[in-house]
C-alpha cells in the first residue's frame, strides 16, 4: 500500500471503527518513522558484520509488475550460533537492456 493510504477517507473511517481512540498519523510522520527505523536497522545490520569472519554475496535480477527491472545484491553469512543469515545490501534499478544473447557455433 502506498504511504498516502493514511490520508484516504476510507482508511480513516476503518481505523475509527476498529480503534476509535487511535489517531492515524500523517503521511509525513509515517515517513519519518520509517526513516528512523531504517537507520536503526541499518546500524544493527552493519554491527553484525564486525562479528562475521566470512560471507558470500549473490546477485539476482527481477522485474516488477510495471516492467521495471532491478538487480538485488544479497549477503549470506553464518552466525556464531551456527545460524544461516542473509540480508539485502542494495537494490539497483536497471535502465538498460540486460538480455543475454547466446551465440552457438557449429
């Protein structure tokens, strides 16, 4: 759902019906809360790698429903508790053609 959902009359009516005492935050407040949460999680994610001895990186490209292509870079590592973990490092939009051409020689 887009962040503008919190401004829709239908959403406000739904929230008033479900939780009458709750005040729906504005779009700007929601954006600020997301930004703060992102920074906290980013710092926690970075701190995790100070304890990791080795890792691997994978890449994947995919296309969303609007036909925009992306390249995703993911890091994989094992924790001290022998737990396999992974996290997205970055998602890059791809604006150029990325179709592979196969050349067969006989």
